[in-house]
């Protein structure tokens, strides 16, 4: 049975605001016509502000992986060499997507829980002068580590390569400046810091992103997530249906409601609110004798990880919180499975009281 009182504190999907979910239940609108096109375009405009870009933004119906698929599949051709950063589960996922497109994937690795050193990218690029692109995860959700996207971007641009960033869990929650940071293609998702339900995958493409896409129109990429197709429809059907598919209209309305709320609060103020929650949570966890997974200087403002109580698998803590306290937190992925717990504060609905509720529940587990 679904626990309707469950406090969702996992790193996506998050619990959207009430007004956002109300829109999901409104009568379904047609996905074409001038009225709908205006709503869609306003949503794209709001996304542009949050991506910090003057470039193009598309809204795919799908999850974050759909947006990533779209970026890699549209920009690169089978056999081309691409450098992928791997320091966690989602870096590995990025490599898997690259491999699936038959790209010649070269890895820059860093320990899980440690951010990349930009110089590591410099070294690998020097050794692979024929590489055409670099792909990096911004917030590595599996470890809570924020990678130095801006610094890596300077190196990538200097080499004239294509820079693809996975901002699935960061967009709207931590600073990200697509144009200023030399990002050519960027993928995100509706169900995390953007505060909406799962189902939509924003993709941003800058001028140079198009240059890479336009190099070779016959990439062997399919139709649905092919950015060439999305651009074609955004132009040819601009006044009534500026996308190639049946748009998920209620999801777009929900996302728009959520984006309006972020912009009304102010993106910086919202980010600061999340940061304060992170500090409250970290102090509280320390007070309970738990060891935080990252030192304070690597603190993520939207997601916190801590080791489990000594000798106790994280799954026991997670199950206890869900069954006894109606709080759902996440565990570790891959090699961190059963070692860490992850508590998300990337939802606009998350309050200080929610953080205190988690801390109180963890305290009762101990006693
Ligand atoms: C950084 C990152 N990249 C990619 C993904 C995959 O996104 P999705 O599950 O929406 O396809 C996730 C999901 O949590 C993520 O956190």
C-alpha cells in the first residue's frame, strides 16, 4: 500500500510543492495550438534563465538519461574518441552511454568521494589529441561530490573540444552557468532540483554545441532524442507545435509552476535555503556521532551523505526510518551500497522541521 504520509528525502524524485502537483490533476490540454505553444515557450524561457544560457533549450519527454542520450548521440559519431570523467556511479553511467553509441571512450578517473582535478583532464587531453569531446557529471549524486565543471570547461574550450555536462541533479540547486562556463551541451531532469515530478528532461545546446552536431548529420543516431530533429520542429512548427512529439502537457504545466516558484523566490535565495538545510543536517548528524562521508569543504548544498552507524548496514537504518518513521532516505550505490546513507534536501518543500524529523528518527534508531 502507498504510504501517503511518507516524507520523501531521496535525491529524486523529490516531493514537489502542492500547487505543482495540483496542476498534474488538471484537465489535460492539447499539445498544440497557439495557447499551448505560448505556455511551452514560457517554460523554455524560464529554463533558459536557470541554465544561464542564451542558447537553445529543449524539453524532452523522458528522464535525465534521455537528455544525456540526446546530447551524446547528437554530438558524436560512432568511433569518435570522447573523454569521460568517472568518479562515481553516474560517471560510470555516462561511460555506459558513450559505449552504447560506439564511441571510443577514454576515462579520467578519480576516487569515489573525491572531485576531479582539472589537471587530470589536461593530461589525458594531451595524450589524446584526437579526442573530440569531454563529458563530466556536475553533481555526482552517488557520492554528493560537486565536480569543478567551470575549471574543466576552460581546458576543454582551449582545446576546441565539445563539452557535455550532466546537470541532472544540480540544475536549480547549485550554481551552473552554461554560457560562462563554456558548456556546449547540458542535460538535466525535472524530478530533482527543478522541483517537478519525473517525466521531463531539459537539454541545453549552445552555438558551439550545434557546430559539433552539424559536422555530421548522419550519425546513426535515432529520431526521438536526435537534437537535429528537435531543432527542425522548433523552427518549422514554431507557431503551433514547436517539438516533434506529443508533449506531456500536464508535466510541462507542473514544471512551469515549479520554475515560476524558483524564479519568484530567486534562484540564489533558494540555493542559500538548501545550503542552510545542509549545514543544519550535517551538524545534527555529527551530534548523533555519525561520520559524514565528505569533509565540510566538499559539502553539497542539496544532498548529504553519512556513513552508517559502525557495524550496521545502511539498509537497516533506511528500512527503520521508512517503517517506523515514514521517512524515505536513500542508500549508497555501487561500491557504496550498504555503507552510506544519503539524505536529500533538494526539494523546495524541505523544511528545517523535516531535517529535525530525520535527525530525531536517526537518534531513536541509536537508542
Ligand atoms: C547525476 C545523474 N545523472 C544521471 C541520472 C539518471 O537520471 P534518470 O534516472 O532521471 O534517467 C541521475 C539520476 O539520479 C543522476 O543523479
